[in-house]
C-alpha cells in the first residue's frame, strides 16, 4: 500500500528518462489533485545542488552525447523550422542522425 498523498507522489524506482506518456499520466492522475497554484521547479543537476522554477518549453530534437552515457546532450531545431529559416540553418548546419523529437523544458533562472 502506498503512503503517498496528493502533495507527495509515489517515488519513481531508479533514475530513468521521463517520456511524455509518463508525464501525461503523472499530470492527469498522480498530480491531478494538486492545487493549480503549485509551482513547478526544475533541479539544475541530478544531485539537487540548485533549483529554478519552470519557465517555458520548446518542441525540438535532442541528441545525446555518446561520451556522456546518453545522460547529457544537445538540442536542435525541428526539421520544419530549419526548412523555413535560412539563418537557423546556418547556425545548425548539421543535426546528428541520433536526434529524436523532444519536449524541452527550460528553467526560469
């Protein structure tokens, strides 16, 4: 039996990437009873050495750095954005083949 309350969701077992499907489930079920004024805060690193409120998001592509065990990487524009914007194409002349669609979350500070 879980002892978690609406303000304290059940812990995730082990560190793992969060997919949009899991985020939808958390927002729709696990966190649905939280007040709408609940602040969303992002950690600046896995150890929790700093925190900042969630500010904005972007639809983009993410490519992990091979030497970083896929835990860190770079964000690239969508193909449709590159097709429309010559200046953006000059800033990102090559996108790695490993880039996948991503919902990128940005902290406020």
